[in-house]
């Protein structure tokens, strides 16, 4: 006789709101989220000197752990970790570790983003 316990499937976190769209508040660029499936997000924050690609995973329904990849004009690439905290449908709190690579060294930073569209 074999006995087993049925394990329920893992379900994605309950998504409060889709983050897809443009977010203002970064001093360097407009944050654009182009993917949010309730498990992962992807986006960018580009200006005329630097491209930032961000990818993250929901660790709670209102908290996303992100990795930001920075590519400069010389194609030098560096990464840092950060987070998005969903405050409400139109506001995010963000934080990132500092940059340390490609000739750039910065302190950690925190800011608030507001939905632009």
C-alpha cells in the first residue's frame, strides 16, 4: 500500500495591479514596464547615455525583487539589485543598491515613482 499527500499547485501571487506602463520620478529616465504577468516583470529606463534593463520577480503580492542591468555608450555592462514596493495602483516605492563598475560608483538610492499613463 502506497500512501501519498497531494500537493496543491503553486499559484502566482495575487496581483494588486498591473505595473505595465510608464512611471515618472526617476531623476535619470522614465521607467517603462512592458511585462507584468503576476510572477515576473520586465522593463527599461533609458536616456541618451545609458540603457537600463530591469527584470524582477514578485516575492510578495506587493513586493518585487529586481535586477537592473546598466549598459553605457561603450557597451560596458554592470548590474545591481533593487526592489519595487507597490504602494497603490499609481505609486511605487523603489530602492537600489549602488552601482560599482564601468567607471561608475554610486551609493544606494530610494525614490518614489508615479504612474504616468
